[in-house]
């Protein structure tokens, strides 16, 4: 191999090595766009109260803030999850029951909003 070919191979390797971490960072991480936007502080307490009040009882399994609204996943006593969507003022704007038809849920699994 001549010197020019070796330099091109080394330069290409360096370029690829620099591009992979940059692409992973820009895309939110390797394997998906899971940027951690967990709700914290006083907002977490308000979001938790609103979500639990909406579903009746359960345990908050996960939270996320996205585009000015809140998503709270509540694990019910029967093991199913309900994702409760809240606006910026912690008002319930929707919910999605992830499991078999729960009493009170429609065919899509959505619970009626109060």
C-alpha cells in the first residue's frame, strides 16, 4: 500500500469514529429517541395527584414531559397500565388503558375523561 492510500484509510476511520457518537447524540441515543424528560419536583407531585385521582388508585410507574404536557403511567392493582395525559395546568386531557378491556374502558382501552 502506498502512503496516500494509508492516509485515506486513516482519515476515513477517524471520520467514521467521530460521526457515530455525534449521530447517536443527535438521535437521542443508540436504539431510539428516548430522551429522558422525567417530571421532577413540585410538578411531579401535581402530575401524580392528578393521574391517581383520574384512575382511582395505583402506583406511578413512569412520567414524562413533552411539548408542554405531561404523561403519567399508572400501574393499577391488577397489573395493567394506564397512561394519563395532562395539560400544562395538570388537567386530564386523555388516557389510554394498556390491557384487556377494563370495566369503564371503551373498545380502544381509553377511560372516559371526568
